[in-house]
């Protein structure tokens, strides 16, 4: 009998989100996703009713924030390198690097939640997502 992959998640699954299949896991996912977007979005009930839409918004937010951090890193020396002491510029560059790494990881986490909300399952041994749920030996392919 195949293993139940309902609760399988990639190693970068966000700690604050219950594993798929756990009681109220989707509610936990929605709460976490809302924490990843600007607070004003909480006013839109459609996002709570349609978590896949919220995940799409959060993915876009994470990607835009990462791009803003990358742009800031690329242009910081040019834009303020003469106005600020070198140690301040270096500290700001380090902050951009740290934030970039955090945002890259956040993007992976949001994508993982999004995949599960779209009905995909993580296959641990294969290290990939699948659209199919594990085969049920009691059902024929025609069912």
C-alpha cells in the first residue's frame, strides 16, 4: 500500500503553517499568508474565502519585495555612496543582502503553501511536486 503523502511537505515549509491534512491547516495557511502581505489586504474578505488567490497575492508581494531589495543593493553605492560614510554604506549593503536571503526563502515558502492549496502533493523521495494524490489500491483507474 502506498504511503499517505497528505502531510508531506518540503524542508522549507513555513514553521507557522500546520502541515496539510492537520486540523485547520488551511486556516493556519491563510493567517500566515495574510501576515506576508500589507495589512490593508486583510480588509478584503475575498482573500479569506479563496486562499489560492491570497497565495497568488503573497507570491507576487514576495517577488516584488525581493526585486526591490536587489535593486536597492545594485544602486545603493551610486545613489548615496558619496553622501554617507563608507561604514554606513557597507552596513546598508549587508542589510540588503540579509533581507534578500530572507525574501528568497519567503518566496519558496509561499510557493510551497500555494502548491498545496492548488491540490499538489510533495513527494519527499523525488523532491518534487505532483498533481496526483497517491494511488488508492481499492479504486480502479476508471473510478
